[in-house]
C-alpha cells in the first residue's frame, strides 16, 4: 500500500484547514475552537472519536479491515503567546501565534487520517490518531497518557510516529536520527533570602542581590567544569527578580533558568548538585536559599529499529536526497518523549522553509516573523500514512 500519488489530492483542503487554524491560534491545554475545527475535519470518516476530560484533546481510532496491531500517529495543536508579525493575509490577530508550526502538524495528521480511511479495508490493524493540546510547556502528552490514550483500541500501540516542521530547513527535507534526538527540559528555581534595608547602608543588611549574581556565574562555571563534554548540558538563566524601589535593598532575590540534558544520569546529577550549589553560595554570604530543579520533559529517544524503518520508508517515498541523518541531538525538548518512553517510535523533523527565504536569513521556530510553507502538508500526510500502513503490513 503506497500513498505517494494521493498526497496532491488532499493538499488543497489541508492548506485551507491549516490557514483556518492559523488565523485563530489557541494556547495551553484548552483549545475549544481548535478542537471544534478538528472534529469537523474528521466528520464523515470511519473513525471512533473521543475527546479529553482535562484538556481539549481528540483521539480518533481507525480500525482496519484486517486484524492486526495498533500504530500511533501524533499531531500537536497548541500555539504560543506570541504576537504575530509575518504580514500574512491569514495572520493571527488575537495575540497568539502558531510560531512553532503546530497548525501544520494538525492539518497533516488530518490528511493522514483521510488517506488511511480511504484505504481502510486494506489496513492490517488499527491506527490511533493523537491530536494533542499543551505541548508548549504544559505536558499535554502526559495528560493524554493518564486519560488512557494507549488503551483506545484495546491493544497498546507497537509503534509511534510524529513529524515536526522546521523553519530553517528546506521544504520537504526529512531529518532524523536513532537514539537520543532531543534534550530533556527542566526548570531551575532559586530564591535567596537575606535581610533588606536602606540602599545607602548595605553593611547593615544581608543583601541577596550580589548573591544571586554570584550564583548566575557559578552556574556557568558548573556547566563547563562539573559536566562531561560528552554528556552536555545547557543552563540558561532567563529570569532575575529583585527589589521594587531603587534605594531599597530587598529581603529576597530570585532567578529562574532552563536546564537541558541529554541523559537521565546527568539530570539526576544536576537535581542533586544545583540546589546544593545555590544553598552553599548563599550560606557563604549569610543568606539562605530555597532551590529546586523541576523536571518537565524527558529526553526524546528514537527507537533504533523503528528509526531504521522510517529511513527506509521516507527514502522510498521521496528519494535519498530528501532524507538526512541528524549528526547531533537538538537541545530543544518535546513531550512526545513521554509517548516514546511507553511505545517504541520515531520523531522526525521536516523542513518547511518558504522558497523566498534563504537558509541564512530564516527565522527560527518561535519567532514572531517565522513563516512555514504549507505546500509541505501533502508530504506530511503521505509520510505519516505510509509509516502507519507500512508498519502494520
């Protein structure tokens, strides 16, 4: 069963669907308008559809005409709280933006559902379509797993696949790698407590501000002196807060940082050592510190066998020049990692850079001016459909 010749047939409808989603982006776990659009797009297909309880997810099951196992396909649906500045005629105007391309993921998964539904009788098993809110920092995949996603067909899936568009890669070029593919994402929170007072008399206070500054520098030194270069981390301090009045030394100061790792062992080390580092620096200055490292998303690990199959399927569909191996993991994070901890599968990047944007000038995902070429939607739909049907076969 091959879908390559059928991708163009679904493309016009998918482009319009994507642009409808793009005009009205929603953020977080509750996406009522997006859910409604997806349900309308799936109406009429031979699917068993259920919706989430704690979030506006959509789970659709396609039961093949022949018995067999289940394969999961995922598309995330949420946007970002970014004011769009692309100038597109279908640009969002509600203060949110599909700056990470999830509108393409949603439309591409609808296209895969259409293609597979048309060939349902030939399918040797079931396909589980996972339309997910809350990928951008809220762990929507975890909510769906807790609500029984993997039991939707009665059999736990034997493979799981997801595609993610990439604004800086050429349109239609697929990139993937076996093993560790994306980093874990974690949040470091540190509050230093001292004794405030008048800014003209710091000797009569215990000033937490220079202590926080010292911790920032210590975190950078930690990343280069306590961490192996072969198991790297990224520690980026993104929040510093202290004081209200310019002539008042505050009682407290705090920082927030994002911490990325490529292994669970390194995350365990950081969970122990970063709070201790902050507490000891604070103590050296007569302050105390409340510090914690909160895990958010685990490392995204592609199954070796499923990834080898994915290379073969994509190369057969699109040619070897459009399928590339990623040399190194990406330090971004993905909550599809939660699914891959339960089901062997593969997470694939696909280029969606418009032809009028050079590689050197292409904005990154999450930029307020990033644009994605929705001509890639047909390839997305075909790739997902073929991965599911091919694995079931």
